[in-house]
């Protein structure tokens, strides 16, 4: 009888033969891809030792999914070198929703190349190649991989600052012991191999047909433009074909809603290269949405007790040292520029200036809470690689407020802000939320990234947390995500297709008001001088980003109050132009945004254009309408309501604007009334 060892498997203690592998434990369960042994991910072929604690890992958890995707990246690399033996390997880590692999090839991949790769990958997968781990010394690895200059470079970097190696490179050389993973065919022959830390799925069979090559793009080796340019191939892999299909459907839906594409089609905004990356301009139609949004948000702030203020775009650099944004937020700010021998900065935040408004006179407890609000234009030095349409820009207007309160008032003020924010988001049609609480990283290096005493942090965090709990919304912890000056709550909203967007933030700040920063004070009831707490809050984060989110949420079909054009007149024939123009003028007089399509296009073409423009009310007029002093409505879904008296039509539109309604179909379809039968104008 062979020697026995005791191990713990999924919580149960067990005695097994020495030499037992994780694969032996989970034999028969094909969903198990790797094992977690004493907290570390291992190949199923890993031999277990006395006292090991072992758990099965499937693709249902992120770690398992990452292994599946990274293993698929190996298959891709093998396919690339099969087709092009001269291709040199970079790195191939898993990423969100998939993986990539970088290659040094003479020519970028064409769409035909990618198709051929997809086929070659399927052949490799069907061969059922096993992933076999082999330990190698650094010297042996350098000899074996002498034709792979990038891999050799990684071997040289091993043990150095792994952060500097390359994003994702820890996948290859993260461990102390170098390993090569060989892909071995069923007949025992070696098909291919790659320097890799592992682990991997046991065999390529596991990948099945639930993978897809997505696209390729240029990428610099180790992210630096000083290095050679490689070609990055992106792919995705899922536990099943159904999940792959669902993912591709989601992508297609997201693409249809892409706010950059819709912004162009609907003539809302653009990103002129002449101005610079991440600096959008709003066209008249986008300007309408922006103005409606700002007007409403300004009005709601005033109703909620905020005072509207204004501050400049630039300030002396010293101001940002006082606030602590320099050096803590220095990377996010544009470099200083000289004005009359003095260093100035573009502002990246409004708080320092609001603090100066607070400090402009003596404050009494009777004035608190004091709430200052503005659309503050800020500039942030986002890296060019992360800039994306309106959702990640370099210049934007924050709907920014700062509430100055006594410590005792802080919980009520946070409650007030949260209620206000959730109400505002609902007014804009977002109603599915959860909250995220970002705190100081208790394990990490607190002193270099966060300022303030432990007691202050603990108090601020507990105030935020208890108010969040009261909302009954799901609360997700985000350790380490706090601002340098205090913890924050963010509201995460799910859009119409289930994607999550971080919208509003509320931050509790005991630092900026302190004596060594802005030294803010108020006179308390007992005559003593006290320090207020400031609570930063942005409701949408930025107006620009929020518009981008709304364009995607509504797929460009806005509720009536936000629609750039609320009513588009389409005459059945040219002779009805004047009649329709007259009706539209009556509507315009009531504040309704109208347009008339008096182009030479034929009627069906005009209807198609109206549909593309996603206007909520298309107003049609023909002979019957004109003779009855009536109009007909055509809605976004193609349904129609005919022969409405002009007065009724105007009331209908005004009611929809007032109620912030979304209008897509004729009311008679959902609620057939006695006069629902259409009169048949056209
Ligand atoms: Zn690998
Ligand atoms: Zn602030």
C-alpha cells in the first residue's frame, strides 16, 4: 500500500494516496478547469502534498474564466506561429471579456488572416492537446527561446519590478521559477510551447467552439512608443457557445447604441482634431440636450437649497498645494504655465475655489449647511489611450457642489444629497442603482496616498456607510478607492441593456477645511470657532459624460423634454407645407421645438428620415387633416394617430414634455379609447 497524505478538499478532510493530483480529485467533473491549492491557482495535474487545502475552480468564477481565456490565448499564439513561423511572441494575458496576444509580424493582420487563424485554432482545439508544465532554469530558457527576443527580455526582467515589465507580463514570468508549457498531442508529440507561469486548462478540448477572434490593433511592446510596434490580436472565450452568443449579442446592441456613432448620425456633437483629443464640441441639437439638462439641474439645485456660484478656469499653482491636490492629484492636472512670472494651473476641480468663497467672510453656525454649486469647467490630463467619446474626456463641466456643515449635520446632509441624486437620476430615466463605498486601503500604504488621522477616517467612513445602508440599496465595498482626503459613496446606475455606469459621487472631507489647509471656520452657538466638514458631490459626474450615457441608454430616442426636435412636420405633399408650417408655428409659440421637412424628398423618404432622426412626434398633414383643421401623429414605433384637432395635439405634446415622458407609440395601442379608430389620412 502506498503512503497516504491528508488533504482538505472543498472543506472536507480526506486521506489520499501520495502522488494524487488535483485532476484525480475532480475526475468526472468536466467543469473543473484548475484547482486552488492553499489559495494559489494550480494546474489540475498538480501533485498534492500533505496538508494541502484544495478547491475546484470552474469558469463560473472569474479566476477560472481568466484561465480559460488565457489558455485560449496560447491556442491563438500556436495558430499564429503555425501559419507564420517568423512571428515573434509578446505577451497574452486575459482581459475583461476576453484575452489578447501580441505578435511581432512583418505585416498587420488582415481580416482574412484573422479568419484563417480562427480555423487553425479550431483544428488545434479539436486535437485535444494537453497543457504540460515544465520547469526550466533561466539559462536553459534563454537557449530554448533564443528565437523569441521578447520572451528573453521578460526573462531578464524577472524578479525586477514586475509592474515595470509590461502590463500583463506577470502572466509569463510572475513566479520565481520559470516554466514552459508544452502543448502535447494525443500521440505524445509536442505541438508547441510557450514560456508561461500558468496555470492552464488541462486540454484544449475544454475551449470547444465557445471562442472568437475579435479584431487586431497595433500596440507598442511594453506599452512604450520607444519600443517596437507589435500587432495585438483580441479574442474572447466563454464557458459555452450560448454564453459566447449572448456576449456577441450584447456587443452588437452596445455598438448600435454607441454614443459616438449616434452623436454623428443625430448631429449632436463632434470631436475636432484641431481642438485636441478629449475636447468635444456640442452642435445645436446636442446643445439643446445640454441646455435642457443644465437648466433642470440648476433649478433642482436651487430648490434643494444650493446657491449658484461661479469660478474661473485657471488659478495660481499655490491654491492647489493648499488644497492638497498637488502633489496628491498632480498627475491628473495639466502642467503649470507662466503668467507674469507666476505659475498658474488649469483647474482640475472646483473645491479650492469654493473654499475661498466660504472663507470670504466670517461664517456662523446659523448659515450651515452652506451649499455652493456650479457647473464648474475642469481639465484633467487623461492619458490619450483612455479617452473615449464623451465618457472619458479632458475638459468637462462638473455639476459640482460643496456642502459645508457641522460634524453633527453631516449624516443628514449626506442623506439629503443621496435622496436628491437618486431623484435626479430617476427624472432622467435611470432607476436601477447600487451604491459603492470607497474607503482607504487599510492593508496598503496609507500614509503616502491618504491624508488625515485614523479617527477622522473611521468616523467619516462610518457616517457614509450607515447612510448608505438606510437606502436599502445594494452596497458594494471598494477598499482603497477613496480620494486622498476622505471616503466616498458613488451611485452606480444600470442602463437599458444592463451595463453599469458610475454616475454620482458624495465625498466626505475633513481635510481641506483643516487649519493647515484652508482653515475654514464658523462661529458655533457657544461663540467658539469650529471647523466645518465639507461634502463634495457631483450628481452626474460631468454633463458631457452624462449626455454620452443617456444617448446610449435611450439609443438616441430621448424622452420628449430632452429631444432636440420634439415635433417634425412632414407634409403628405408640397401643397400642405403652408398648412403644416402654420400648425408648427402655433406649437413653437408654446415653447415646443419644431422643424418642418420641406425638402424635395418624396413622402416615404421623409418618413424614413423622421424615423432615423428619432423624433418623438412626427406630425403629418394631408387633405383630410387640412380640411378638418387637424393633424396626424406618427410615433417612433410606426404606430399612427390620425385626425387630431390642433388644440388636442398641442396639449398632448405639452403634457408629455411636462411629465418628462418617453413617447414611442400611439396611446391608443396601449389604451384603446372610444375614438381610437384612425380616420385614415394617408
Ligand atoms: Zn500561459
Ligand atoms: Zn470637490
